[in-house]
């Protein structure tokens, strides 16, 4: 896929994180901005950006739509987002990827072939919400579904290219998400500025010398 080929982005940002206090997970902040802001910034060059989920802050020009039924899961969200897409290619992304970058999205677009390309994590697992897809293939795969269906099962039959990004040691991988308070704490710690160097205290001055006074001479 040529870098100038138009593409859209559908970002799934629905549901509440019960383990994170019931908040809208994509709105939680990592590195001074919400995870959803990070994801949308990574696809800032998309012709169309669509967020699927409950009412929440989104940048100007981003469309916000709701899946049916509300909270119906990734497949319902995908079906709600696809009608907003007019390009032949679409990035399908989770809304809680605090370390997603535009460079990774560009790499996926460059590797696009067949029905789509997705990221494979260090454990060999397909990351279905971190990929670029042929829009017609997604529409066809979701057209005749009835009832809740796992996204993995829906997309498993497509012709997919798999990409395993190289992650530098000590760098959070781009598929990192935040499902628990511990996940969120680790993500925040990964981007927190290092503490200032410890300045050792100055040595205490030597004790002042106490003058020795000679005893007075004996009087006659």
C-alpha cells in the first residue's frame, strides 16, 4: 500500500473498565494525555477518524458513533463504525493503546496485503485491534452475524499478513493496553520523567576549635 493512499481509522472506545473504577478506559491519562488522544494522534493523517463508544471528549473533526446495543462488544462496535468509512482501507484500533505511534501505523500500511495486516505480540498472539484492513473485507465478514460473536472468530477467515514489530529493550510495546490498576500504573511509570538526581548533602563543617585558656597565674 502506497503511503499516500487514503485510509480511515475506526477506534473502538466503548465499555467501562470495572477494574479501573468504572471509568471510560480510553479517557484515562498516560503521559499527560488520554489514551484515546494518543491513538487518534497516531492516525492524524487519516481521511476519516471514527470513535465508537459512549459520549466522551473527541477532537474536532472526529466522528463519534454508538454501537448497538450499547456495550455490545467489539463486533457490534465495528459494525457501527464501518458505515462511516468511505475509503477502501481502514485501520482498526483499540482506544486504550497508550504507546501506539504514527510510525507503527505507517509500517502497517506499508505492509498491507490481501485482506489486511495486523500486529503479532511477543507471545505470538494476533492483535486484531491493531491492524489495517480492506474495508470491503470487514464489511463482508460482519454482514450476516447474529448475536454476540468474538472478533477473533469473525476475522479469522480473512487473508491476513502478520507483522511482529521490533521493540527496543525497556520500551513498552505498542500493543500494551491497561486493563487493571497495575497495568495502568506500569504504563504511567514507563513515561514518567526520571526523578531528579540525588544531591548528596554537603559535609558538615568541622566543629569549631575551642580555645584553651591558661589557668591564671598564682598570686603572691
